[in-house]
C-alpha cells in the first residue's frame, strides 16, 4: 500500500481507501453486518487506514459497524464521517449550528469513539458554504476534542472553491473520475496552494467505469441508479456522474479500446485518478470482499502513459464534456 498526506491534517492515509455507502450490501438491498465487518477487517489487513462513512448510510448502521471494527483493531485507522443529510427538508434554513452539533454527537455515539478524526459537511445546499457561523461551530467542536478535523463533501467545483476559504476546512471530498475532469483544473490548483486534502469519490461513476454493464443491465427499485438518473431524489451528479447511461456505455467502449484487454477497466479508472498527485486518496465503495481484492490490484499496474492520459481526455472531450463539464 502507498500512503499520501491528507492536506494540512498531516495524516498519512492509504491512497486506495474505502467508501462505505454500500458496504455490507448492494444499494437498496439492506445491510449485512457480518459481510460489512469482513470487508472492513480485510481492508485494514491489506493496509487501508482511512474509512469514509456517513450517518445516513443505512440509517447509521454503517457508522456503527465501522466504529465497532475500528475499536477492535490495534492499528491506527482513521474514520471520516459526514453530517447534514438527515436534515429534512434539506434546505439552507434548516442548517443550524445547534442541529449540526447534535448530529456530530450522535455520530460519536454511533461509532463508540471519543473523537471523530474527520467530520465532513455532507453536500449541503450551496448557500450553506457562505455562512461563517456554520464553520465556526466546528471550530468549537474541535476545541472540545470531539472532532479532529473538518472537511466537506461537495457537488460542485464552485462549492469546493468557496469552502476552502475557511481556514479550518482541511479536506474536500469531490466527484473526480474519467467522466468528471473539471476538478483537476482551477480547484486542484487552489487546493494545492491552500494545502487542502482531496478525497476522490464516486471513482467508478456508480459502476459504469467497471466496464461490466451493458444496455440490458437492470438495477433494483431501491438503487439510486434506477430512481435518480435525472436527479429525482438528490443531485443528478451522484448517479453515473450525471451522464446519460447509454452515452456512458458508449464512452466505456472507447475507453476499453485504449488499454490492454487483460487489465480490468475498473483498475485503470482508479489508477487514472491516482495519476493526479494532488489527490490524497480515492474511496471506491464495495459490497463484496471480491471487489476489495479486485480494487487492490490497482496498486500492481503500471502508471498510465502520457499518450493514454491524452486518449482518455479525448474521449471525455468528445462524449462527456458537453453534458457535464459546465454543470459540476
């Protein structure tokens, strides 16, 4: 395992880390504690020391399981969780310092930990990023020893650029993958200037970049890839990175033609992200232990060549850029 510095936190974290939105089960199909514990323990055995969760994942069950596993391990494993998405209706007006404090304290109870290493605002409405009192509340929580550091999970580059103006924001979690190139432009430069850790989420575009789907693939009714393709439930960019599913399939076939057939596209997609040195880590989510082992193969493949990186950009410019670049 290779380790990178998480911005001004100074934490050394595994470049290939673990997201837990669907750990223990597929989206919409329930949560299997034992399966989740197996995956988490195996991840730590393999050198992963940074685990990202959220209170809303499986209605706090993900936090509970992650906390249980971390408490049982002797290794230093950092937990990052998120707060705010339980707010309903999810509006700027309902984001209040007292409410967010209550969520943080609930996450401490869920995980059974005395301190959360990294707490992140969970894709709040854009207006929240302009409210200083929200960020001041997390300074108080840090002084009280309840959190180590503050980060944000964002939908848009504009939100990322605004939030890193606050000195206590140490990390930004943002969608960055072969179908989402824009963060590598101005945001990466500003993040470097301010020493902000970058956590790349949705690295496989909700599975599209695994290269395993086709036009006949179906998704369960509880799976956001079924019900949120046009942003019906939350930001459209969360699902297939906001692109049309069939357009994504076309782009996948072009991407496959660039690389050797004996290397899984998922591994290439993860390696592509890690080619950007400003990225602190990537957090693919998994529901099976086999997926973890497959993702870890990314560490064994060679860096992509300049020619391959340019070819990926060409596919993006031709098929993806027109519909997503200006939006996120």
